C-alpha cells in the first residue's frame, strides 16, 4: 500500500513538473513575441491555451478576463497568471507570470543600461528628441480610445474633467484622486439596497510573500532609495485600474518632482522604451528603478510593480464566482474609468510642455499621431526616432 501511494505521489509530482515546464515554454514564448499591447497578448493566450491546448474552456477564460478587468493591474499579465493558476495551482500562476514578464525585463535592463551610458551622444540625444513628441502622440491616441470606452454619461464626463484638473495641479496625489473617483462612482451608481456586502477575504499562499524578503534584502543595500521605490511601485501596482497606462500618471509626479530620480525628458524616454519593448507597458518601472538606483533599483521597482498583479490574479482565481457578482466593484470602476482618462490627460499635458518645444517637435507629433492612429505605437515611435536623428543632423531642432 505504501509503495502504491509513493508511486502515485511520484506520478503527481511528475505531472506537476511537466505542467510547470509547459507554462514556462508557452508564456516565455508569448513574452518574446508579445508585440501589439494587451489586446494582442490576450488574443494569443486565448489561441494557445484554449484553442490549441484545451487547457480551459473559452467561457472560463472570458470569466477570468472579466474578473481581471474589475481588479487593478495589467490585464494581460493577470490573465497569464490566472491561466497558470488554473493549470498548476499557485506555483503555476507564479511561473506563468514570471515567464511572461521576464523577456521584457531583460530587454529593458539592457536598454536602460545603454540609455544612461550613451544618451549624451549627439545622435542618441537626437533620436530621443524625436521620440518624445511621438510618446505624446501615443498617449493622445490612447486617451481618445479610453474616452470612447470609459465616458458614457454626463456624470462620467464631469468626473473626467474634475479629476484631470486636480491631477494637473496636484501632482503626486493621483492615487487619492482615483480612489475618490471610485468612491464617488459607488455613491452615484450603486443602489442603496446593494450597498454592503464586503468582499470575501482573499487568502494568498504564503510563498507569494517571498518578494517581500527579496525587497528587504535590497533595502539593506541602499535603504533610502530602494524603500521609496518599493512603496511607490507597490502603491502604483495596486491602483492600475484601466490598464498599464495608468502607471504613468501614478508615478510621474514622484519620479520627476518628488524624488528627482529622472528629469521630465528622461521619464518620457522611459515611457517610449516601455512602448517599444515586449510585454506590458508596466515594464517602464524597470527603467525608472534603474535610473534611480541601478540594477538593484530596477529589480526592486519591477518586483514591487508586478507583485499586486500576482496577488489579485490568484485571489481572483479562488473567488471567481463571487467577484463577478460584486455590484459595488462595477460601480467603483464606473467612477474610476473616467478618472483614469482625466489623470492620463493631465500628465500628458505636463509632459507635452517639455516634449513639444519646437516647430520640428510639433511636426513630428502630427506625423506620429497619424501613424499611431493607423498602425500603432511602435511604427510611430520608430519613425519619430529616425526623424529626430535626421532633424538633428540638419540642424532643424531647437
């Protein structure tokens, strides 16, 4: 009997290891070929996990996607974690998420090192002078699309305008502005009879707290900056309602004005590199961390920014049926969604003051806007970078 149990246990362990290996291969591949933003990522995951491998029914994937849309965090990353959780438990969720993020992290580390080493070279500086107005163009296109999907009535339009004005003048308070907008949405859109049932306590397996030990180790290395990076990106990662672009207004004020880790121009360049890398735009956190405290800062900022997504996605996997019934969460998001548009508009306006500082920059912005509208952000940014080099060589900048 004991031998049979041991054989069964070995077989289960072998099956678990095989599934974990499948997750590493699949999500590592998706992390490498993951151009096109979250919509493209989700489509690829549906094709691979549902259509090709049959790991879960399509209805379950749709339910998981609906739940991730109700929770903060980068949607495509959370969906990868959820698929991994369904396939191989909490460890599968961690493995799938890390495999999906890792290629973008490695690429961003290389780009950050090169940027801070060579950005003073004239041609490189000209390239990023061209890229900066293209980033504003990408944000403008994103804003329009978010506006169409998020602002449905006069109350939401008012929330968007009010939060945009507040975020423009009160930098570093975007988190409170988003939460206040969500509370206003609950008060406005939730019927009194629906008011409390509080959400269930989400119990997260203790190994997910391992990043805390990693962060604590780095604090001992450079406690001030790394602690500040941790708190900033944990807060931002926990408030990413509406997708990865929300990271930009949540951190810009602190990164540029509060702590002075980056200049406004460097921050825009980091956003551009985040657009050009594979995977989620939240990987911009790696660039910011590198600029603030080198490689330890990049690791700490990335772990802190993505850790909430792991907690939320695995928690959603455990309580999927209940999450779908949270009427208060839907009302909260109806308040947050237009506030997201307002805060991104505010930070775009602030960044645009530095990026659109010449006739050449304005011309690049217009052309990049047309390209981004038709072909997406990456062709727009590549075109703008090449144009910046040419404009610099001809003396058209400034």
